[in-house]
C-alpha cells in the first residue's frame, strides 16, 4: 500500500465573494508542482467556500426575534447571532451559557450552527455562515477540477472534493476536522461481509472514511492565522465513488446521544 | 509547511503474546527504508499492543455475575463478554439490544469497552481487552525507538508514539481512529490567545491533534484482513511535547452528552 500524502496548498490569497476557488487552487497546485492524478482529492476549508459564495452577514442587519432574545440571554450571546443560529438550524439540541448546540439545517450536530467570527472581515460585526449546499459546491468544483486535469494531461482524472469544518465532540476535548460536503469519495465505507484473518465477520461495519480524511487534512491546514485553507491528498486507499454528506449523519431515531 | 506523510508499515507478522513490537516495527522501517528522524511519530493499532501484552481472554474461563447476566439478556450479548465489559468499565452510559456504551476504566467513552473479537485467534471464543495502561506502553516504546534512532544516526531523535483504536461516535455514522495512548506528542493543542488574520481571538480554542492524527493513520491501516497495524508519520506540524490521553477526555461534569 502506498503512503498517504497531504500537501498544504500555501499562498492562496484571502478569498472574497465571487472569487473563483477552482482557479485559485489550480494556481496553487501549479506553484507546488502538483498535477491532478486519478484518485487525488482536494480538501477545502468551509471558510473559503462560504466566503466565495458570499455567505457573510453583517450583524447590524439582523433583527432578532423574541425567541432569539430569550435564548441569547440564557446563553450570554449576541441576540443577532442567535437569530442567525436559529435560522441555520433545524433544532436546538443543548444550550447553556456560552454554548448552543444545534442540528444544523444540513443535518449534522454542531455548536453555534457552524457560524464563524474569525478571519471574516477586518471590521467588527461580520460573521460567516456555512455554504448553502456543500455537497453541490463540492460536486461543481470537482467537475471543474476533473476537466482541468483532462486539459493538462489529455485524460480526465477521477477526483474527489471534500469540504470540511472543525467540530467539537461529545465526550472528548478538542475540535477535529469533519466533512460537511462530499463529492467523488465515499462518506462511509461499508465493510459488512468482510472477514478477519481467521474468517470471522468484522465488528466495525462502517468506517467514517471522509471524516477521517477531514481530520487528517485539518492537521496540515492549521487553525491560526497562518492556516492554509486547501490541501491536496494523494494515496487515499478506498475506491472513489459518488459519495455524499448524508452517509455520515446518523438518523435521529438511531442516535441515543441527542 | 511540509506535507504530512503517513506510510503503512507492511509485512509485520501476526503478533503473539511476548513479542517485541519495537523490534518488529524497527525491522519494518528498515524494509521500507525509513529512518527515524526528529519529529517522526509511530502510530500503532491497539490490537498489536494488546496482543503483545497478553490481553487475550478465553471466554470459557469467565464466570458471569448476576449483574452481567441481566445486562446480557437486555442487550442480547454473551454474559461472559458482558462480565469482561463490566470489569473494564467505570460506568455504563447507555445500553440497548446489541450495544453497550461505557466509560472505560481508562476514562473514555466507548462501545463494548473496546473489547474485540476479530483477528484474535483462529479458535472461537477468544477476545482481546485494551492494553492495561496505553500511555505507559507508548512511553516505553518511545524510549526504545528514540534509543534506536540514536544508535543508527548518532543523535537520539525526539519522537512520538500513538496507540489508536476505532470508535463509533455520537451523531455521526462510521467509526474513526482515536487516540487511546499518547507519548511524546500533544493530546490537544491549545490555541487560546492566538489571533486571526485581523487580530481577533480564535473561536476554537483547543484542537484534538492526537485524535486527528489517529484518524489519519486509521485511513492507511485499513480495517479488514489486509490491514496494517503500524504507521510511520512524518511532517506532523505541531511541536512535540510530553502529552497524555487524559488531555483528550472531557471531564464528566463538563460533558452535556453523557
């Protein structure tokens, strides 16, 4: 089996609304002398996808409802931010001072509906929502990356695109990278029916492969101002296929930890 | 920033009680023409550590208590296995048919106390408990790997050793690799005080760096019979320091999802 190699694509400029992320990443790949070969995966931080899609909101423009004001006072948060959290959520799962955990409208459980303050704008008061439909964003970018690989090498390479965010977790400290948008790679890999060295069926039946890759890419992205919002991956060992975020989301009625 | 490179160390023979894992891994490194350089990390599947430490149990030798019998009937499990789960646990967190989630005596939340059936023995009826003290096992191996690097290259390299397992999660489908023993690398990386591009404090204050690396290594280990139980890591970007598992465990009173 080959090594798994994750290369941070440095030198991508600060992304603005309307920027062409695919072009910025292709330029970064060129600077890093990396071609796009069959099976390569591009991992993007949600932040640059959201910014390019214009998902910034100026808090001054948000009118909090009575519900938002009440939850804001319970949680010590800005009522306008809480309004955005409510707008982006299907359900409030837990709240306490400083923390609102929701089921995001995209289906996953996350703190503050993934709404981010940092690196949004030099002016105070701007926040960034998650991309509208990360699976679709990933799919659109994948089509263009595959086309670009064909233009350069004569044959279109089968590629994957993963959009990731950092999530806190139940039970364990520290955030980890998780998938929020998937195209061209499996969300989970189903091992049902596979057998161990002695012919017995395996205990763990599904592997959260896209989340494992999100965590891996998060390591090289870094978290601070020197962070790098895109990573090139070579050597992902699972067969690529059309995947989607929903594979990674446990149905509510199957979840004993909500 | 450099790429992160994870190389699966293939060709390690089936591990038996008493085997010298450090020697087996050093031999595998040599076959892969990999030296141990400053900052390299070795990631080991818990399974080979447990086997080398003789943590196999033959179920025929286990006498289930009344408590184990009751929980076994509620969860459709072998009462002898349930006895071992109880013995390895501090607390039962959830149970339903097919599932027992516990706080393991090592402090983390896990299904079935991490007790594994697969790849243990060609005979039926053997199971494998987690290592007794994975942090200590990792530390002892790290000392020997560092010594070996010095013997080969003249200067002892500062290294890390991580022991990992695959855990299910709240809310999301699919298992992911997580750290259960840490030596020589940070469990979590604290970003408090760091600022974004515009000088604002970062939202996420701690990163579960060792868990992210565990997930990354898990990708190349694979899960099935062709799995590879040890991985060499080069390019981990966070400064190495003496870390430990407990950094990754949220104190019970701070956890709203138990």
